[in-house]
């Protein structure tokens, strides 16, 4: 068992080194762009997974938070000339507040009804981007968003952006992993599984739903803030209902309530459309067929929650033997 | 004797149906109290009133000297009332140990920042929680099943796990809704011993609903009989068995065991 754990750690280390050296191995700028997109969607799918996969709240408007993060960051950079790093933090905070506000009416609703409310929220946010001309320039979008800077160094190629998204995605994975394996995360799972039973052991479901919505939104805001500076142009077209569905598809296809699942789901759903590019008009058709096939033959996703490490609460605690707890 | 729980003229109606009608009862400190009655008598409804799932239409519920009518279910747990369910409500995709861990107040009161970034202090706190939960699981006899998914346990063991989960909330009053349902006679005997242990050694007050008359007469110090939402009798096993109202409402229809 100890050997198994050791080899697992070595695999993780090799993976991290390969990912860190990737820009040196792959010089094609297009490939770097794909890797950056994967990182971006890993953050988005993990943030939605906290709401839908772990807390069990169906949300169909996640792109709205992505958009709020992007617009917040862009407006702070363009109008107030703040440093990128401050804009990043503030867009996470502000988007988190919007997540909390959406969570409030959502508390009374469950399942499909909640789905409709979040869908409506996503549309309202998009319409605000389109119609609040004086702030967002409507459909013209916001061009010329400045690149991040560290001291005198400006992010002038895709490579520093690759490292930035790598860091942000790694932080998201770390945060979500620690969170879902803590008392907070387990409480969220109890809310998903049985609210009445959760209340009977002293858990207040409303608190955990709001927390999931706020944290999920905050991380989507981080992704939006990154996107704004990376592409340097944003418009309402980037944050459509279609994008919410894509993120949800990543979460479901990867496996609801599973962190590796969201990572795999995001990776697959970014790469597959690119691989199918040669088919031009038929590619979305095949993409759809793949999803149907997947849901029929593997409804639990690529890496479902059933592969969750058992009794994970103990893991990460030094001095507690957890050899016997690690399975699958 | 000190009263731990008082139900004072409590009623609840759903539409036109008076499910619980002007019921008053009390539980003494250290006592095992049983609530019996035919199906639909309002026993589980009364439990739901005590735990805050329902709000009474009228009347007062007093626990440990304080009126608790306005407390939400999760707040009543913090006050020291824990329960199990008639139709088992475990968290099926969580393991046996996790089901108990999450009920522990030190586990479910964790907050985001320390839970994510905490190191030594957090580890120490969690170690204590895990140890306490393992101890509770060994009291109910599930110490070998820590890693099993709750849903994979046999029925009788799931009932025991629900009791363990309720105990992990550190209650002073434990409400058991038909703890012996679906158990065979050996399991029931073990359950009797467990309830005695919880009452005598762990010093919890136990209020239970049960249909198995032998079991009830055996274990409880006092019995309250409900019928059609009203309290019709109260007393020890002999008094209940000879009470004509009870015989009419309940036992008159057959022998003691016909409910099983």
C-alpha cells in the first residue's frame, strides 16, 4: 500500500513537471492556446461542479458568472487603471456576491425549477451586457484590455498566460479538493442527498447552498477575469446560454461530484471539437452524437463520484494512518 | 423528578385533518419513554413537531426549561435533540464512518478558510473527531464496517448506523422512530441492550416509537398511548395492558403481535 501511494505521488510529480515544461516542448502557439483553454474550462467546470455535483443544485446560467467576472475585470482595468492582480481578486469577490444574490431566490426552488431560474438569470445578465451601452458598449464589446504585468515584465506572449492559468487552475483544484474532503464539503453532499436528514444532524441546508453558489461564482469570476486579459477583448457573445450548457456538459460527462471527472470532462470537451475541425459543418453533429452515446453507455461520467476516495476526511492529516482508507 | 421535555397542549392540523389534538406529555430525566398507538395515530407527526420539521398549530414544546417552538430543526439539534427516521434516511453514497463524522458538531461546524488552508490544529481537531466517531460506531457494533457505503449495509445495520449518527450529534434526548422495525429477534435483543446502554451508561434520555409490544413492554419505564391524534392513556406496562381504552383502541383488535 505504501508503495502504491509512493508510485502515485511519483506519477503526480511527473505530471506536474511535464505540464510545467510544456511550453518548452510544444512551440506551436495554437497548441498552447488549446492548453490555456483547457485550464480555463477546468476552473469553470470545477466551480460549477461544486454547485451542481456536490451540493446538487441544478444551475444553467454559469456563463453569466464567467461574464460578470470578465466584465468586472475589464472595466476595472480600462476605467480605473488598477493592477491586474487587484482586478483578479476584486472580480472574484464581486462575482461571488452575485452568486450569493442568485442563491437567495434559488433557495426556495429545487431541481428543474431552479434550472429555469438560473437560466433566466443567465439571459438577464447577457441582456444587461448588451443594453447597458454607457458601461459595456453593448454588442461592440470592450477592446484593448491590458495584459497583466509583474513589475516591468508584461505578458506579451501565450507562454506567461499558460503559466498564469496553470497556477490558477492548480489553485482551484487544490481549493476544491480540500474543500470537498472537509466537514464543509461533506455537509454539502448531505444537502444534495437528503435535506431532511441533513437538518436532523444539525446542518442548515440554506447556508451550504448559498456558500456553494457564492464560491462557485467566485471561481467562475476568476476564469472570466483571466479570459478578459488573455483575449484582450470581450463582448456579450462569449457568455451565452450555449456556454453554460457546455460547462454543464463537462461536469456531467466527467462525472457529477468528482474533481478528476471535471478535469477530464473539460479536457475532452475542449479537445474533441478541435479534433473534429476538419469535418467543418458536421463537427457539432458528431459532438452531439458523442454526448448521447456517452450518456447511454456511461451515465456516471468518465470518472464518477463512486471513485471518490473513501473516508477522505482523514486524508491530508499528518500522523493519522490512512493507508487502509485509500481505495479506488 | 426533573422534566427534560414537556409537550403542552400541542395540536397540528393539515387542512381539515387534526393529526395531533391537544396532546400534553412530559419526559423525566433519565427515563426511557415509549410512544405507542395504531397506524396513523400521530406518533411520527409528534416526532416531527419535536424536531421542528412541523410547526404546531397551537401549544408549546419545552425542552430543558426553554420553549423551543421557534427553533429550526438544525437549531434543535444543537440544543440536544437528535432523532432517527422510520423510513431510514442515511446518506447512501457516503461511507459508514462519513455518515457519523458529518453528524459530529466539530465536523459540520468547520468553515471554509480553516478547512482549506488549515494545518496542524485542524489535523488535531479532525483526529479527535474521527476517534470519537469510531468509538460511537463500536458502541453500536459497526466498527468493522467503517469503509462500507451506508447503502450496502443490511437493513438492521442501517438502523444501527442511524442511531450512531444521531449519537454523534451529542444529544441529551434521543428520539427513536421504530428502531426495531425489520429486525429479527436476535437483532432486537441486541437493540434492547443497546438502548439500555444508551440510557444507563451514556445517560441519554430516550423517547421511542415502536410497534412490537413485547419489545416496548420490556424496555420502557413509562408508556404513552396515542390514538387518532389524542393521548388516550399513560402509565407503566401493566397499567397500559389493563387499560380498557387502550384495549378498545389498540389491543382489542387482536393479540399483541398483530402489528408486526
